[in-house]
């Protein structure tokens, strides 16, 4: 993993040292035995098991279809919701098995049938029966009942009301009903989970966080119905409809396979696919590319698993242990080392830590480890450890106490909540505790959609309700009475509190309505139910149906008080609707979900940690968002402006949940730290919290399957009266890649006046999806593709290569500029690069992967050409811009317009650059070595660089070669 974080490598080393500040990985209470080198590392085992588990999920599906419980029900009927529920049930079934195998490997199933290893014993029994009876196992259905009974016994060990797909027997009734998975199918599933290449998979080497990566791997598939006879193909296990493929002209079939299945065929295979005249012939031509997870053809109408977009839409990914460890330590350390004294046991156990998007609980597990280590140390220092059972280590008791008292979490996915509960139960490793011991602390709900008591005293004038004439006039009158002033920067935006004077009969702002106070004699439970009803009713107004009979019941400002008073009445249709909306949307009212945290004198959490979902609602990777949710966030969250994203919303939500002095520790895309579009997110955060001075950067390959740089956002919640720092353009990322000379040079050049902005601009042709089909790769024009057009890879260092593409100019939909616009461009600057690469323009059209350069009275195109291609300017660009070093780099207009111009004394050498550019540029032949040395020396003199600085740039240039001509 690439990283610019100087503390991370130290933290990783300390994490493995028994004497470190926090808990080490090994030891009696760790999540697995220390590795001795005799087997693959835990991450390697997890990757093996993830691949095996995905194959096992297919076996579970085929076992379901073979048994056909409930006659296939909604899944066969083609209901998308039915398939979603079925898929969730199948994933739950498999995760139950994985959980039991993990618990079995840690001795947590002691006392149950099978001597603490019931699944291993069951697998051995099935193996023996397979040897003795062969295919008879396919007609038997007794083994699954043993697993269901085992899980039920664990679930019922103690009180609690566990909810979610994994623990709740009502969530997926077919898992609890009559046996549905044959013994033969279960044998294949257990074989996939227990054996790889003839050797056993070592669950004892896994860490508890790996349960999360297994779950993420399983939800990466959608459940679909085959419209035609189909086949799963390598390398991505994508299912392809063979009948639809056969309907295409033969010459188009290989390209279609590459497009939909990432399958590139050799010439011989492509010819066989093109010549196939039937589904059988087509399947035979593709037989060598069949997925081993589904080697047989899939019948029309059958269910199958298709690699889908669910994980991308959810934006959820397993966070590696080294990142959770570092972020949690950086977040919690200031809370545990205040005033220069070590934390007492009471200090540790008083902390309230929350992950508002906890997934399977990786951050909470890490917080449990680290806080337990500090609690055990505090007991030792104070000489006051609690009474322990014989042989019980203090760390084990500390883990249980920390989990029960300090940890809180929320997630929208019920199965993820269950996995978080189970993960913490596993890491605590106390078989005496019931699985439900954290039910009240880990909640299922939407962290971003909920209300506070102070809000419900007034009508939410920004909510989108059905607007008849009377209601519209009443709302306008209400707003005219007292227009709310603009909130201070970072405060909740318009719509989170009354925008004007509340209507007569409405409780004053900050006071709950009568319905929220509880009837006499209700007691605490009754008051809580009343509060919940009121908050649900107020929040439901943002989601009121715009049409139908119930739309007419939407309250107006004049009827708001009566609506809130009726919130507790079960028979009132409006109350019933608000309850239904609350359940569907999974409202999460933080004050009610965690009363001990928000009812104290300084309400809020001491720390909020986690890796919130990375989902963008704008740009090329934009994901869909319901209009009513979009409107809600736009009006209520100041971070939902500019570049709108789910992670931006969580940044503000997490900051707002902290008490003064509380600590924030989130993993987010690094682009949040400096892109202009994320300015509203940074301002919303900075109005509440002060960022640390050295935020860690984890590089672009921190997450498996994700090529996006990420960072740690670490900050401290400010007191309401504390002064706010001046707005900053970007958050400070730690840099371990800069020595003293480099840092000094970067700062000095950054202080110079930049080049004139008019020297750079956008001129490239922005293609639409339709336009992409009207551009053909060809060295020569071929009607109707007759207009040559360049793209970024056609631009080299002082070389504009002949265009390799031609466009049907008459039929494109996007804006295609006039010839005089192209001829006005003086320089072509490659956009897809880590630093400027420029060539002279010859006036031909180009795509938007090329930026345009111009000239002015000071900078001719020849002088600018040389300046941009010089090593000092490239070094500055690469070193200055974080996104030039990470991910998929692009040179941007803002980057070019930030390039420093030489100081006045060096400006006299611009003429020398002009002369060199006139000599080299028109030749269109690149930059010879001697000319490069001359150019770099001239620009270094213009920028008044010292010998040390010149050497720094020269070393960088030698280690940073130009990209290949083909990109």
C-alpha cells in the first residue's frame, strides 16, 4: 500500500509489538493465534475463503432451486423485491455457516453437540455418507436441521431481541422451516468453506474483521432470472445470455463478450464463436472459458448470481486492519492522555465511542481491543482489577466491559448490524455472554435521517408536501411573518428549525409538542414512546406521499399542532402513515437511540470513528438518489452542496454527534481534502471541528478492488464559544516524501505569482455515449468517419502524433467547435498524465483528454511549450498536486493556472525559451538529451534554484519516466 503518512509505518510496527501503547494482535485475547510462518497470512486465507465462499453461495442457490421451497414463490414470479429478499436469505444462510466455523475454531462452541466442533463433525459425517451412499445424499434433508438447531441454541443463550437477517428467525422463514437444503448440497457447501486444493482452510488464522470482507464479497452479486439459456464465463464469472448472443451477427459476438463479460478471445476461439449456429455450438466454443462456479449451462427461467453493482451503489468496502488500527489510535489517544496523566479505569469506561456506518463492525472491534488494553493497564497501575474468574486474564474482562459500556454503532443494513454484534461477541471471546449482549448499543437505522426533540416544535417549512392553494398560501404567509436569518457557517441550514413564527397552538421552539410529553402515569417507557411518535411524525412530513388518498391528509402549518397531537393515536390514519414511513425509511433519532449519551450534561459522543460509504451523486460515477432524500439533505445538511456525496454527509453528521472536545476519525477519499467541489463539506466540518495538522494519507490501493486514494480525517470538536479558524482551501495531509530541500523549494515556488489564467482553457470535444459510437479508430479517413480527431495519448513531449481516430462530424450530438476555434489553439497539453506534456498544435480537432494552451504578449507558444515540458515545472506540478501522485492522474486547468511564473529577474530568460521552442517545436521530433539539459538549466535559472534544488529535481526526473506513447 502506497502511503505518504509518516506515522502509519510506525503505528503498524507498534501494533505488532507487545509493549506498544495499544493492544497487540497476538495474545490470549487476540482474534487469532500468532502466525508462525507455517501457513498463509490471515489476509491470504481471507482471500482464499472469499473466493470459495462466493462459489459456495452458488451451491446454496442451486440447492434452494433443487428443493424449491414454497414453490419458488416471489422469486420465480419475477419480483425484484422477492429476489432481493431471497438473496438476503441465502447470504444469511451462508454467513451463519461461516460464523459457526469461526466460533468453532476459537473454542466458543464448547458444550454443544460435537465436542466443540459440530460443523467439522457434521462435515466428516457427510463425507463418510458420501463415500458409502453416493448420490443418495441428494435425496436426504436432515443435516441442515442440525445447523439450524445449533444456531438457535446459541441465539437463545440469553435475553435480547436480536434483529436482522442473520439472527432473526422471522427475517427469512424458509431458513427455519422444513429442511430445504439437501445433505448433498450442504456437503458441497461445507466442502467449499472448509477445503481448498485438498488442504483445509485455517479459520484459526483469520481475524474477526475478515468476516466483513467475506460479507462484502457475497453481497457483490445480484440475483437474476435467466431470460434465455445462459452461461457463466471467466474471468469475472459474468453470466451471458447465449440466446441473445446467438441473435447477433457472428462478427459482433466477440466484441459483445468483451464488453459484457471482460472476455477477450483469441483468433481461433473468436472464429468458432462467430461461426456458431446454435446455443449448443456456442456453448461448446466457450467451454474452456466456463466459470468453475457454474460450469453447466443455466436453463431459461432459472435463478443465477450475477456480479452486480450493489456494493458500488452501497459504497461499502472492508477496511484493512492496519488502517482501522491507525485511525482508531490517532482518534482515541488524545482522549486517553489528557493533562499529561494516564487514563484511570473510570476514564476509559466513561468514553462513548460510535461508528455511524459500522458495517460489520471493524472499527468497533479495533476500538474494543485498544480500549481494553488501556483499561487493563489502568487496572494494573491502580492496583484495582475487578474480581476475575479462576484463570481469567484481565484483558478478557476488559474486552467485555468496554464492549458493553463504551461502544455504539448504527448501520442501515440489518445483516451488517447482526455481523457487527457477532464480530464483537467473537472478539470478546466470552462464551458466557449471549449473542444479544449488545442489542441496545448496535442499532439498525439511517444515521442521516432522523430528528431532534428541539426540531419538532415547529412546522418543517422546507419539507415537500402536496401543495394545494390553501396550503401554499398558508405556508407563504408563515414565511412572510418572520423570515429566518441566514444561519452561521456550519450551522444547520434552512429547514432544520422553524423558518418563521410557529402557528398558534404550536409549542414554542425547543419544546416538544404535547404528544411528546407522555400521558400521566406513562413513566419513562411511555415518554420514550411519545417522543418517538412525535419525532417519527415530524420526520415523516419530508416523505409524505405526493399522490393518492393520504396525500390529502398532509398537514399544513395551520393544522400542524393537531397532526402532532394525533401522532400517538394508533387509529389515526396520519399516525399510521408516519409510523409506516418511519419503518420503511428506518429513521434513526440519535437522542432516543442512545439516551445515556445524549441526556448527559454535555451531550454527544466522545469519539466517532469509521469508514462511511463512498457514494457520489454527481459526476461520472454518480449513483441514483431518491428525489425526496435529495431534497431533505439539500435543505438540512450544509455538506450536501458542491460535490454532493454520501461520505460528505457523513462527515458533517459525525462531527455534529460529538460533544465538545470529542474526537473524529473517519476514512474518506483523499479528494475531500482539496478538491474545490468538496469545499462545502470542508466548511461544514470546520465550523464544528478543528482538523489535526498532519492527516494521514493511505494511498490509492488501500482497499481491495478500489483504485481511489484515501485518507484519515482526524479532528476535535470545538466548544460552542471557541473561536473558529479562518477558512482554509484544503486539509493538511502528512508528507513523508519530502526532504528539507524539497519542502523549501515547494514552498518558495508556491509563493510566486502564477502564470496568466488566459494561457489555458478547455477546447476538447466532450463525447456523449452516443457520440462514442461515431468515433472510429483508423489511421486514414473512411466515410462517414472523415474528420481526424486527436486524443490524449496522441500528445507526447514536443510531439503531436498523427490522429489515430476519425469522427462522423455530421452526426455527433455534443458540441463540435468550428474550425477557427481549433486553429486558435497554440498548444496541445495531455490531460491523462502526472505532469504537463505539451506539443505545438496544428489546428486539428481533439477530444477532451487534451487541454488547450494559448499565448500572450509575454509568453509565446514556443516559450510556453518549453516551460511546460521542463523538469522543474513538472517536478513542481507532481509534488504540489496530490492527485498527480495517486490514483488515475489528470492534468487539470486549475493545475496549469497554478504553475508559478518566474520572478521578475528570471523573466528576462523567456526570450531564450522562445528561441529554443522555435528550434525544437516545429520539428515535432521530441526533446533530445542535450536540449533537455539546456532547457532544464534555463528554467532552473529563471526560478533562481540553488544547486541543491537542481539536484533534487534532477533525481526526480531520472526516477520518473515519461508515459509510453500509447498511454
